[in-house]
């Protein structure tokens, strides 16, 4: 094998390695994005549940105040 072929082969291997690493990084980033999106959705769901409970409690308090104000 002459030096030119060795250099070309090494370059091809190097480029292939870089592409392989890049694809692995892309895959990892994609999986991380999916996990983050799932966590965001779960957190958003929990926040909405708490807000709904808080709204219900506030409604009950407001009704109680209105009832007291309208009582003789």
C-alpha cells in the first residue's frame, strides 16, 4: 500500500468516525429532548391540577363570604 492510499483510507475512516459520533450525538440529543418534553407535560399536568383545586377552594371561600353578606 502506498502512502497516498494510506492517507486516503485514514481520511475516510476519520470522516466515517466523525459522522458516526455525530449521529450518536444527534440520537442522544433527540432522546433527551423527548424526555424533557415528557417531564414538561407531566409538570404542566400537575400544575393544572393544583390550579383547579385552588380555584375550587377560592370559589368555596367566595361563596361562603357571599352567603355571610346576604344573611340577616
